C-alpha cells in the first residue's frame, strides 16, 4: 500500500469516527489547580461547517477554565469490546469560542431536545471548538497527526436545504426511512426521527439515543441525497424479498 492510499484510508476512518461520535472527553486547563488538566464528559453535535458545538453551563468548572484559557482538547473513542487500547481514538486540539447563532442552536436542539430548557432556564451557553490539530490512533503503528483542513469536511447543505431534507425524510419518506433502518438492524416499529444529515449519512434519534447511519458514497446535493435514500431503501427491500 502506498503512502497516499494509506493516508486516505486513515482519513476515511477518522471521518467515520468523527461522524459517529456524539460525546467526548473535554480537557481544559484548571483554574483552581494551576497546571492540572480537568476532564469533562460532554455531548456535542457538529454545526454546518463541521465544527464541534457544545452547550455548557456558565457555572461549570470547565466553562470557567475555558474563559480563562480557551485552549482545550476533545477526545473521541470508537465503540467496541475487549481491550480499550485497541479502539480507535481521535484527539482534537482546539480553541473554544462562545457563539450566538440561532441556526447552530436549533441544530443542536434537534439532537438534544431536552437541552432547550438548559438554555432557556439555566442560562447554558454555546461554544464552538475551532480545531487546530488532530491526533489519530487507529491501532498499532497508525498514530498520526493530521492538519484540520482535511477533517472533517464541511456540510455543503444550507440550513434551509437541511431543514427541507429532514422534512422530506421524516414526513413524506418515512416508510423508506423505516426500510433503511431495518436494513441496519433496527426494528421497523422503532420510533425514529432524522435530526441531522450530511453527504455521508444520517443522524437519527431513537428512544435509546442517537444513532448514525453511514453511507458508502457521498451525496453532495439535495436531489442526489433523496435519490440515494430511495436506492438504499429499494436495495434493502430486494435483499429481503
């Protein structure tokens, strides 16, 4: 395998881990105990530029730490059993910045609807992580630093385009969505809502939590996206007939 193809495979693995992750370990510089890192397990979603979006309390220790020093890291870990050191993990070195965006907030609330109350009643604040460097470990001998320009790709759909696609999937194409979920091992009678999407897959919210449905090929525009969903659903129907 040549170096370039190996790099592309690692990038595909990284972007898959990135898109399938909904929480991570945020490490900040402790204000209370200077020189020590402070870890917090937090949920997140991505904004349309592919940046990490966090909603955190102004009273939380990690928020106070970020206000003092915005440099931080977020570590994501792949799923699996057995030796945790064999799991893929991605560390994102970043700077946190407060953000006040209605579009970003509404996207976050689709993923975590219960968080709307935190924002309204408890004065939680949104922060965006501007990642400067990535460090990926995919197994023995595959630890690499990566430039942020290649991870992750921005979501090419506008806020309005994503809203329209979500409406189409959750309303007019719900039966097709059920077929697609069934092909991924999710019972057809499971309540489901698509809460986010990008050219590489769907983010769905089930009763048990968030679940990523990854595509094998990318879809860069609205019509191609819906056609791809239709083709996947038709394929799953053919496989079971």
